[in-house]
């Protein structure tokens, strides 16, 4: 990757920190293994899912336990995605406040807070400097999350771009393309041009 000039962004793990079927110790060790992998590959972040919710608040407890061991991998940030039981920015920000560690941050997946009824501006306001990186995609409808080229679906991507620009966001933006889970979705090669047009703002240049 280094020879090709490619910088890895994140290890997108599927660990659910509030998985009630797995012990605290196993969750913590699993996340630490992903953090070490990220460090070995030069990736800045490890994405985890909230999972849950469990009855005993295991997610926060486990995040705190992981945070206490982040010095073992000092060059990687743990990033909790807006997903599952913490689909909104408000919910993720609450977890991050309780964990209270400078290297525990949020992945703002634009899709999930919006589907949960949270306005884009509110998500941006509550997460603010807590954002590790932003994740974008587009979907056919609010009831059909099959990916489609950006600007052809229903997600508020124009508003998201405007809010990020207005708030001076200069961090990473990652295109999430879940075609593995949606075989009927267009291939990644078909989505990349629309992602580039989202980035430079030309996706809406023909609005008139």
C-alpha cells in the first residue's frame, strides 16, 4: 500500500461492543486485536458497532475497559459507528462522554441517524469534534437500503455536505458500498464517480 501511495483509513470490524452473547473479556480482546492489526497496517481507526442494548450497559463498560488499554496501540483511534442501539448522534455522543477518552471517537454514518429521525444538522452539532470520520452512501428509499449511486437515492447527502462545509470539517469521508450484502447493487466502479462528484460539489451542478 505504501509503495502504491495508498493510505488505509480504518479496519472496519464487525465487533459489537454491547453483544450480550459474548463475555466482556472476549469483546475487549477482540477489539484490541483489531487495534493491533490497524497499527500494523498503518490505519488510523478501528470501527466498532454498538450492538445491544443489553440490560446491564455492557457497551459503555467494555468501551471503558478498551480505552484503559489504548496505550498498548498509541497510534490508533477507536471509533463507534452510529448504528444499532446507538443509531443517532445523540446516542453515540452520550456513550463517548461516559467513556471520556481522547482516542475514542465516532464514525458518523449519515444513513443511520437520518433513518432514526435525527436531522443532519443535529447529528453534526452533537458529534462535532468527536467525529473520527464520516461515512456516506445512498439508498433507494427509506424502506429499501439497497445502495445506489450517490444523488440517485433518498439520503440527505447534499445537506450533509453543506453542514460539514459550514462547520469546517476537514477530515476523512469514506464511501460505504455494501454490495457484498446487496448483490443487486451496482458495482463499486459505478459508484465511485458519483462519490467524487459529491466530494467536489458537482453532483448537484445541473439543478438549474
